[in-house]
C-alpha cells in the first residue's frame, strides 16, 4: 500500500482541514472565529496523519487566520469554536481591535502593490509611445521622497529569538508579546491574551 501524498501548499492543507473539521473550518461564506490555542488541538488530532506535517499545519493556520474573510469574522458578540464546532468563548473587544488593525494593514499592502504595479505598467506604456529625442530637455521636478519607515537595524533583528519577550506596536498602544516564529523580516508573536499575529520587524521593539 503506497503512502499518502503529503500536502505542501497552504491552500491544500486548509481544504483538507475544512474536509476533516467542517464545523470549524470553511472555504467559502462566513468564517467562524477559532478557539485560542486551536493549533495544539489540531496537532494532537492529526498527530498520526501522514498527509500534513506540524510545520505545514502551522503555516496554513496562519494563512487562514490572516485572510480577510476570517478577520472580518472576529467581531464582538461572535463565539469562538473548537474543532467540532462547539462554542467555547466569546470574541473580546481587544481581539476585534487586533483583527481590524491586521485587516487594515493587509488592505494597505495590497493597495500599495496594486498602485506600484499600475505605475510600472503606465511607465512602460509611456516609454514605448514616447519618441526618442536627442535634444536635452529640462527634467521635471520630482516629488520629495517620503520619509522611510524606521525599521529595526539588522544587528537588532539578529538579537531576536523564539521565546523572547518583546513589545509589539498594534494600534496606538505597544503590547507585550512573545516571539513564536521568525521568518526573514516577518515575526510571528503571541500576545498575552493568547492571540497570535504576524508582524513586520519594524513593529517589534526590544524591552528596555
């Protein structure tokens, strides 16, 4: 008997989770807020499942909870569910605030990418249509570049490690968190309330 094929793409892993736990995960329609700490429950339930590894499971779960569809579902009054769809706790105002902040940042990134892509396309089209000229023309004044965001220096980034206590800038107030995963400039942290979120290095501050 041949071994089952391992799932390597987050999309496939999420589809598999929706198949195994239909009362918890979904692919369309309204998503349900998940129980805090549900990764541990998943890891235990799928401990002997050869189709998905813990690493892929963690990555897929992060993709699922960072999706716009899921973030829209994290609202005060909604109930978090476990793997079997049982309601276990209500979404707090603090959790809703974090979800809205993450959603806002995600939308801003997409808008920025779309804007850059449109600008690049327009620039190519302009260069293609513009006739070549040997005459020197006065360069058009360029807009002053916006000040770059202050990022954590490389030497500081190298000091970060899994399990380290840091401050995360989420909204207007920095919050205490613990680093659970490092991926280049992205840092996965867990807040004191148990909520995990993915942030850029420039949102991380070392405690004094």
